C-alpha cells in the first residue's frame, strides 16, 4: 500500500507557484471612487494600517496612500467585527433584541440599550415610572463619564503618552465596578427593560457612588492637568483635522464632534427624553473644530455629567422601577424611532412592528459609523502619525461601526 | 408634536404625499412616491421654511413585497424631526437616486443599504460592499435570507438554504416569506 506523502518544499521536483499567486491579487476597482483611489501617481505608495493596530480602537483596516510622509488619500475597510445584529434582532423577541444591542459599543453599552428601549416603548405606549427614568439618567451619565475618561487616556496613548491611560483607568474602573454592583455585569450591562430597569438601586452601588462622588471632581481635574498643560499634546492636536460647522452638518456628524465645531446640538436639550428637561446643565461647545477642541468638549462634558448626577441623587423619587406589562409583548403594527445622546453622538433605533412578538425590522444607527467617514477628508495632507491623532479625537468604537 | 409642521408639509407637498402626515409622540412621518423622492428631499433641505439640514439616519427596509428607503431628518432651525418613507422600490431591481448630493455623509449609509438589501443608489460614487466581502453574493437583511434556526421556528417550511445567492427572482415561494402588509 503506497502512502501519499506530502511534498516537501525542499524537493527540487516540487513546483513553487509563481510569485503573483502567493499574494492577494490587486483588487479590481468597482467604483469611480475606488478606481481613483487605486491609481498611483509619481512618488505615491500604499501603506496598510491594521486590521490589528493599537490605534484603531478595534479591528479596523485602513489603506493609506502616501507620498513620502504625507497622507494623500485613505480608504477604511470595515466589516471585521460584523455580526449581523440587525438580522439577529429580527429573529428575536423584543426582550431578547435588547441584549443583542449591548455589545455594539462595549465602552458605552447603556446607550446602545437605551435607544432600542426608547423605540420599543414608543411602539407599545409604555409609561416609564419616574424613579426608573431617574435611574436611567443616573446610569447613563455614569457611563458617559466612564467612556470620556477612557477616551482621554486613549487619545493620549495614541499620541505616545503612556501615563494618562493608567490614570484614566482608575476612574473608569471605579465606575465599571459600581455599575457591576448594580447590574451584575462589568461591561455588557443589559440593565434596561421595556418599561423600566432591571432592579432598584442597591446599597453597595449607592455607597460606592457616594464615595466616588466626594472625590470625582478633584480626581478628574488632576487627570486633566496631566494632559491639558502638556505642550507636546497641545501642539500635536491644535489646528489638526479642522472640521467646520457646515461640513459637519452635511456629513451627519453628531455629539461632541459636532459641538466642537460650534453647533450646540444636544438631544438631551433639543429633543428631550426621560427627565432631562427637569435637570440643569450646560451644553459645552467650542468654535475651533480641531482635534484639541474635540478633546476639550468631551472633558467639559464630564463636568456637566457630574453636575447632572448630583441633581439626580437629590431629586430621585421613591416608587416602582418597572411598569406593569404582560410577559409576551405584541405591539400594534407601527413604526418608531428612538434616539439618545450618547458619548459619541446620536444613537438611534428605527423599529418596525408587524404585530408579532418580534420586531419586523430593527435598524441601528451608530454615530461612530458616520464619524469614521471623516477620517479620510480630515487627514489629507497631514503626516501619517497625525492620522491616529485625528482618528482618536473622533473617538470611533469599531463594535458599533461594524454592528 | 408640532401641528405647524404638519400643516406646512400638507401645504407644500399636498397631492405629492401618498398618505396624510402622521404624527405620534415627537415623530412626524410622510410618504412620497419614488418619482418624487429627490424633489421632495431637495425642498425639505433647501426651503427656508424647513431647513432639514441634518440627515440623522438613512436605511433600507424590505417588507417582503417591496423595498423602502427611509430617511430621518432633523431641522436646524425649528428642531423638528421628520421621517420620509419612500416605498415601492421593486424587490427584483431596487433603484433610487442617491442623497449624497445634499448630504455627503449619506455615502456610507447608502453603501450599507446596498450591502444589506441590494438597493442601487444612482449617483453614489462609491457604491460597493461595506461590511461583507467583495465577492459575497447575497443580501443578508432581505426577508428571503434565512437564519440557520429559522427551520425550527416554522417546521412546515423545512430546512432551507441559509444563504440565498443573487437575485430574489430565485427566492422561495411567497408563502414562507414573512411579510408585513401594514408596514
């Protein structure tokens, strides 16, 4: 019996395939824009960044066309984290659909829950008890602070500073542990329910929150002093990736990125939901529209969030945290759009009901997806190293981009 | 709910609206035919009475019988939000004009709708797949694209192919398709 031997590469009779088939063939341009991108002029070359790159905050591949050290054009390649969440939600019932939306943005997952919950509550005409509304505002603002402090550390890390992220993680871990005491999960909370929240505030959460609140403002100020007065950081971000208000509106930019361009658009104030109309807070804006402004707007938002939490803790009413609802939810046929202001922009969910217990269509809108489009236009003509600075200041999270 | 917006829409578009303006909670909704879609969006964007300058969301919808494109707009002067539904795209060859001339930021959202539903946006200069690989042939969010566990949900239909390549012309019989006449 002859045994099939695997040919060895040392064997001279083995034909080694032609070099061209070893590598991925050059892509055939499918569109006008791609053809333009793939055309190289004198002195230009492609540089690949990612999919595993520390500065891409997830799994993102960026093909950069460079001329020397300057970025000429750039093409992000998405889909490495695509899980088909929208399709999964169409095949799950309304309660199950909420927990599919959690991992979309793993650093701010309460906002990803809040948007579909808002849409479903509109579909079902549910009134959320006031205490539950306050708890939602409280937890969302905590999550916003956690996300922004992490952003602060990340941004400094992308510019080459190791220390700030270690400090940022102190604040962020304390908030994460606090929310874990409340919800039972560290990152993917799955805490909001249609008609309320899952469980009232408990003693451990409240005591940790009290301790943290007593030192939060001072701690965050000292973190800010570490970066805001750092000359390298400021000189590398000031005037970099300037986004003017008109372009920002046309590109569909929302959240802190839009407010850093001077447009005071904040859903919490302009299209109020939950109990935000009763709370007092400012909407910080900047006019410069550069990377530094995008950073500073987020840092100002942290202070406003602490202010909101302070008010919520004083005004929190007693009462139930869940509305009375049947276990099996079958909303009437209809459509609803739920939107919340997250740390990155507008998180939206467009839900269509056809009268069954599963959503007929559930569209998830994520702000990071829109903001990532801007990396190309904003980095043209800059140095390759500045691509990371611009991308970090836009603060995309790939879990949400890829859905 | 803004009554003024409803009256204004009714007055401006009148006979162009397929159904009366619908308002519920803080949402307003209009439906326009495919042929009027671009004109309507342009008026909504440019007219000083509306100034819907922000495109909050653009998405495709497959109702099982037709395709729709849904725009969510936000006004920069009055703060109103509006949902514009363009129904009646042919399921076998859905085509619509691109909105990238008014909102350049729609480019990726249109790419996503193309990737997931196969809707062709005429005028989008970068209409290629965005999430799925370039050589992928089906459109995952269509209603004739089944998930693996759908067979257990409706035993009568039996086990079906999960990925249905290419055109919906070779899709399964209409009886197994989840349809929503009310949408």
